């Protein structure tokens, strides 16, 4: 059930932050549709920057209640390039291996993202961070604020070391 021509057009900005990498991390999301705006954020006590970049995209897409046409902006080359080049789909098709020996990282989040991208028509666009783009800057502020919260929950997949095990199902 992919988004068709009559589906809603949504703009999503995302950002992830990590204090230490690994360390406490957070994500920030700004969703926009027809003049309406929604902000989402959250954090984890121990994670990585790449995981938070992916988590921001996942959370943004999961917030959509129906299939949509999405323009998703991120300053993460890891996210945008691996999605747009088809690398993430190749890793998936290859049992989550990058080449013959290297295991892909953050498999749990890539699996969620790729599934969501089957539901929505997603155009992923890289935007340079920290250059004054107000929506990217807002996501940066949300993600950093979330990473600094007290009593953050665990990023269970990361803390259990299961981010490259393709047999894991967290959802």
C-alpha cells in the first residue's frame, strides 16, 4: 500500500545527536503538512549518532497515519547516501552484510526504515547542517535537548549489542 498521487504531501526534517558517540543521544523531528507543524523528540542513555539519525527518520515516518508522499530532509550523509544509493537494500538482500565479511550496523533501525519506505513514497534529501536552515536547526536543538535529559531509557538494541543481528525483531 504505497502512497499514490492523491496522497498527502508531507515534509519531514530530522536530526540526531550524541554526546560522546557512544554516549547519551537524542533525535529531533519536525513534520509539516498544509501549514500544520508537529515536533517530536526523544533520547537514550547510551547510543550512537548514526543510530539517532536513523531513529529520527523512523520516528518521523511512523508518526504518519496513512501512506504519504514524503520529502525527508536530513544532515546525515550516512542516512541519505545509504538510502538513496540503494546500499541499505543491498545489505538487506545480502543478509545484512556489506560485502563478503563486514556486517551492516544498525540493522534493527534500517529494517524499520526500509519497511516504512515501502508504505510511503519517500524522497530523502541531504541538507548541510549548521548553516542556518531553521527547520534543521530546530531538529538539532530538539535532539540535543533530548540527549541532555535525565533518566533516559536504554537503547536496548545498542546496549545488548544486537544492532547487526538480522534475526533480531524489536517490533
